[in-house]
C-alpha cells in the first residue's frame, strides 16, 4: 500500500479533530467520508434536528489563506449534490439540511485551532436547501 502523504495525514488528523469537536458540541455523527458519483461529504451529522453536511479543511499554515477560503463555489455545489444523493438513498425526503465548515489549523502533528462555522453556505444553484 502506498505511504500516506503529508496532505493525507493532515486531512485525516483534521477530520478526526473536527469529529471530536462536533461530538463535544452535541452533534451526532452519522457518517464519515460519504462518497457518491455526485460528490462527497467529509462528515454527516445531526444537530438540533437538522441534518448537517460538514466540509473539513485543514492547513498547517495560513500562507494560502484561511482554510474556509478553500471551500469554493465548485466544492459547495459538489457537497450539495452529495447531500441530495445521501438524502435520496436514505429516503429522508424534505428534511431540513445545512452545510457547516470546520477549519483545522495544525502545527506539525499538533492541532492548534478548530473552528466550526455553522450554516457556512448554501450551495450555489441549490436554493431548496
């Protein structure tokens, strides 16, 4: 099996840290790394009666901007499509959904900051969410 890259390691660490923080804040995790042809969601959770699709962005430096800035309209669209597929597969109908972003900053192998951005975006061209 190929060795894990630094980027993959950061991503894995960031997702684990995000999952821990979300659990501490009362989210109930339903799924990690949901993938379908339409897109993917790093985490799927429930919180306060809402189904929450979470994009986790991890960085080891701010040279390229805040992690949240990497959640582009294209990424938002793909997450919206993945959310639709997830709901359709599970026959969840018109259940209320929202899209959160979790930013994770790392220094080496240490998590130095985690921020949850609730209701961070509405996917472009997806006005029924």
